[in-house]
């Protein structure tokens, strides 16, 4: 495939034209115009990709020792590191993320692949004492063909978090990126090809959720679905996949509390809280979209949100000076604006922002002002529902108990942050927060080695860390007789 073109699917090691999908323009959200042609697969293309992944699993991949899989993954990781700038540019074109953020994010991904490569030859089991007449042991075997369905906010990161452990575990993969941002996943496919992965181990088929995505989920030859996206989609996926009883792992977003106690270093907390509210234009599941502030410092925090919002440079994604690009697509823009209206109607006080950006040159893109609401009550919809836009809800509280009650008072439980100068309080509060990841006096500190995932409605299973491998492996127990004898049960 020619460098920089995305008009083919990557199936079975070949660049192929869609059978029943088509080629359409992918929209640049900073202009609202298509910027490149992309191949979208349909049901027949998913069938081809699943067949290729199945053949690769039963063929070379299953027989390859872990250290060889590791070597391939390392080669791929090195190629990835050498292509960070290109990958970051493609990602920013497709989803509008400010290039300074994309470079930082994409710049880390090679380490995810390296780290999982280092586990690929360490999938050992246990020897289990039973009694002298048998020898029992466990081995860990790959789940099989994995369908990975990724979102538009962080396509390359979501791919790294799934493909790293899946390939290390010995699974083969069909990657279906989100229809709004497919290009970077096809760029990724080029690197898997160049690294020399056997054909069919990684297949990349952009496609629409309800057709290509649903077919991947329903496919009887797909053993597991690894999904990141909306909770409502996960429920549909569960129903669609129910007949095949495949495995599922879900990362489903959040409404993270970012708790600032009055005894905290409030300046540091503000750096994290404002950054976290507006990073990625608010389109990340980990962001602290609810800022819980202890009453004595509440007015100061509100004022600082107003002051710092004025410093946020909203602009074209590829401009290195830009802090915040547009929303990734028109539907998300509409959703964010709808929630800003809901906040106003609910009686929250608009501190800053509150609308589209109307500057010359940005008018046609999906740009939204960095926004914050004060006087937010914990039961308001803007404090309960995932907006996925640059909209912070600043909620006052009195004391630890109320902070914990508000923090835990949503259906979500993905991440949480808390700021305090009291180490005892840090432990007390962190222990009681219902979230898969809690940060104390820091925020959004995420690495390949630390398990990440949701409690409650935020998901099933963990990505990253050694735990991530579990969801791509089956534990198999083998019991072998040391005598070879078995009594006849009907003799007496
Ligand atoms: P979505 O959950 O519909 O899309 C995510 C992925 O699922 C895409 O690849 C899509 O093609 C696929 N998909 C959609 N319907 C499917 C189906 N029936 N079967 C199989 N795959 C399917 O999310 P959407 O609609 O793009 O965004 C809506 C909201 O979801 C956002 O506003 C945000 O609140 C949340 N979201 C959360 C994310 C997270 O990081 N946890 C990522 C993306 C969205
Ligand atoms: Mg959807």
C-alpha cells in the first residue's frame, strides 16, 4: 500500500478493496471536510478478516514460541517509535486532537508494545499438589480470534492497549476502528506488515458499528470481543454476542470525580483539574469531569477556572501552539452543546465558555470553548452523565463523608483523583472510592504496567498491567495419572 493512502483494507496480509463496504471520505473535524479516502468494510469483509485471523491462529501463530512472538512485537514497537510523528499527524487529522497532545500520547505507545512483548514468553502456569497418583498442572492458552472494537477519541492508544496483550498472549486480531477515525489504524497495519507478522495475525477493517461491528460481535468464529466505547453500545454488543457465548472485555467511560480538599496544594490541584477538564477537548474516559471542591477553597477554584480558560488556545489541530482542537465529529459537537444547554436549564452557573468558537478560520470546524459550570449539584444531569466535551462541573462539598458520597454517587467507577496534604486522609478516602484507578496528588498518570479499567458501569476487566493478559488467555488444567490405572466401578 502506498504510504499515506487509506483506501484499502488489511486482511490476511494483503491490501484489498472492500467487497461490500466502500470507499468514503474521512472528515477533518477542524474543517468539516473530508481529508482522505478511507476503505470501509462490510459484512463480507469482516467474514474474510475473521477467516484470515482463524487460519493464522490455527497455523503459524499458534505454533510460534513465545520468544518469537516477543521478537516480532519488539520489532513492531521499534518501527512504531520511528513513526511517531507520522502516526500522530494522521491521528490529529482524523480526530482533531491538538498535535502537541497527540505527539505525547503516541510517543508513549511503543513502550506498551515493548512491555507486552516482554511478557509473551513468560506465560507460565502452576504445578498443583493433589496426591501421589496424579500430577496436575495449569497452562495458559490464548483465547483465540479477538475482535477489537475501538473508539474515535484515542484510536491508536486503544489499539495499543488491546493488541499489545492480545498478541503477547498468542491471539490473532481483527481490529475494527471507529467509523469517524479509521485512518490511523490502517497506518498501524502498515507497520505490522513491515515488522513481518505472519499474514492474518493482525487484520484491520474500518467499518460502521451497526453493520461491520455487529457482524464481528455475532461471528461464531470470534472468541472474544475487546471493546472501548459507550455503555449503551456494550449492552447491545452483549445481546448481539450472547448466542455465541464469547468472552467480552469492556472499557466504558466514566464521570470521574476530581476531589480538592482545602488542605491540598490548591495550585497544583488546579493545574491538574483544569488540564483534565479540557485535555482532548474533554473526550477521554479518564478525565476529571466532576471537580469536587471543599467549600473553603471553592470560590478560589471557580475563579481560577475562569481565569485559566482564557489562556487555553483553541485552534487548528496541527498548529503546535494549539492547546485544544475541535470535537472529533459533528455528533459529538451536538451532544456537548446539548449538555451545555441542559446545564443552563438545570440552573448551574456558567463560569466560562458555553458555546462554539466563532473565530475566523475555526467557524466551520467542531470547536467548542473550554467550559465550566459552578454551583453544580451532584444530582444534576451534567454531574451524572458522560458529556465527553470540554465541560467541567464544579461541585462544592463539606467534609470527607460528603466528598465520598458525591464521588460514588454515579453509575460509573473508572477513575478518580483526590488532592490533600493529609496522608491519612489520602488513604481513607482512596480506599472508599469506587473506581478502578485512584490518583492522589496527581492525575491521569497511566502506564502500560498499571491495570486500568472500570468498576460498576465503567466496564468489565482490566487493560494494561499483567492483568490485561488474563482476558486474552484461558487457564487450562491438566491432570495426569502417574500409575495409569483406573478401578472398574462395576466390579462389585
Ligand atoms: P460507540 O460506543 O457507539 O462507538 C465505539 C465503537 O463501537 C466504534 O468503533 C463503533 O463503530 C462501535 N460500535 C457502535 N455500535 C456497534 C454495534 N452495534 N456493534 C459493534 N460495534 C459497534 O460510541 P459513540 O457513539 O461513538 O460515542 C457516544 C458516547 O460514548 C460518547 O459521547 C462518549 O460519552 C462515549 N464514549 C466513550 C469512550 C471511552 O473512552 N470509554 C470512547 C468513545 C465514546
Ligand atoms: Mg454509538
